[in-house]
C-alpha cells in the first residue's frame, strides 16, 4: 500500500485507480518473493548466488531498462520465462493506459502459484529425507 500511495502522492497517474494499482503491486511482491525463495529452498545459502543471477537477468530482459524490442532474441525469450517481464508490462498498462493488465496479472498469479507449489514440494521432500524409517528402540523396564 505504501508503494501505491507514494506513486500517487508524487504525481503518478494510475488510469485504473488506486486499488487496482495496489492489488497489482501486491501480486508483483508475492510472485517475486515466492520465485526468489525457490533458489534458497533448492540450494540453501548458495541459492543466493543463483537469486542474484536471476534478478539480474530479469532486469535486463523485462523491458524496464531497455525496451524489449531492442533486446536480442535470447533475452526476449528468457524474459518470457521470468515474472519481471509481466510485472513491467502490467505496471505500464495500469499507470499509462493501454491494454488490460488482466493478462499479466494472471501470468504473475501463475508464477506465484507455481513457485509456491514447487516450494511446498521441495520442503516436503526435504522433510521426508530427514526422517528415518527405523523403528524406535524398545525400552525394557527392569
């Protein structure tokens, strides 16, 4: 809510209204958190290095710094598989008008749900490997 309020206070235009902007920013936050968490769940502390690489790739391929039309084919295709592309597209549509932000919103929700489900599977597999199937030793009372 703070980011949406700050955008509006600093003169940002939100063609779709404050609540749409707030909801979309919340969806961006959730999808990014769940996506970044995957690397930590998969690789532990070493996952932070993968996370930095993924965040850098998202910055380059999302269209936030350079328009996607000017990127090489590799980065355009990479951006199709990362959530930042849809965050930028939906934000631009919300703030400046254009097509409906519903498409990017659904894709961000899919990224969030997929990342959350994959994280739950990884956590379940890790907790199962920590258990032993050996029966507990019986104690005899003297």
